[in-house]
C-alpha cells in the first residue's frame, strides 16, 4: 500500500488543493489531491534537481 504525504505548502484546510508525495521502490510518486488517479513517477535525482532549480529561481 502506498503511503501518501501532503506537501507543507499545500493550501486549503479541506485537503482539496494538495500536492502529495509517496515513495515506491527506486522512484517517487507525485499526485494532486483533486485528481488522485493521475500519478507521476519521477526519479529521486530528477525531483531533487527540479526542487533545487525552483529554489534558486526564487532567490
């Protein structure tokens, strides 16, 4: 069973506007709570690179 975790940056107290993350084997799973059947499988290194880039762009 996949254990989903909501992002701390997700908005809405009702949970209807959340990004969720789960770990599966050697990859990570991402989904949006309002469309939970659409799951994006990403490599851990790829997601880490994306997050670093987004954080650098905010600076």
